[in-house]
C-alpha cells in the first residue's frame, strides 16, 4: 500500500482495510499459481495482445466492483485496475455515505 497523504482519505476509508487485506491473502496462492484470470471488464493486457490470465510474476490488485466499492470484482492486473478511471467515459465517484439523503442544492 502507498503511504497516506494529508488531506486524502485513509486506505481503510478508500476500501483497503482489514477485509480487503484478508480477501487479497485468500486469492494470493491462486494468483501465484497462475490460475486466475483478470476480472476487469476490459482487460488492458488482453487488449494489447497479452492474455487475461494473471501471470505468476505479474503485479496484481484486488479490484473493486465498478459501481459499488463495497463489493469486490476479484484479482486484476495492476494495469487494468489502476487504469480504470482513465478508461471510463464517466467517472464514478463513490459516496462517502451511501445512505445520506441527496441534496440537489449542493450541486446548483
């Protein structure tokens, strides 16, 4: 994990807390054995002529669901996971509190 920058949400607030680490640890032996395909909807590695399979020595992330960061999509090549916001035509900004009422005046 990267270091925490002042003014930025903590790793746990961004969805990388204990649950994330435990789930990543569960996937790690399967990825290390070369038995897992990238779960990104658009695999950048596959698009550039590679394979969707995450190689034994490839860097990988545990990807979040693109529409609900409380859910996980599964292992993804780092390139696929970290490039998602650049590829997406409309960036999805996760809500800090999904249960909070929508205040239209805040946008106007």
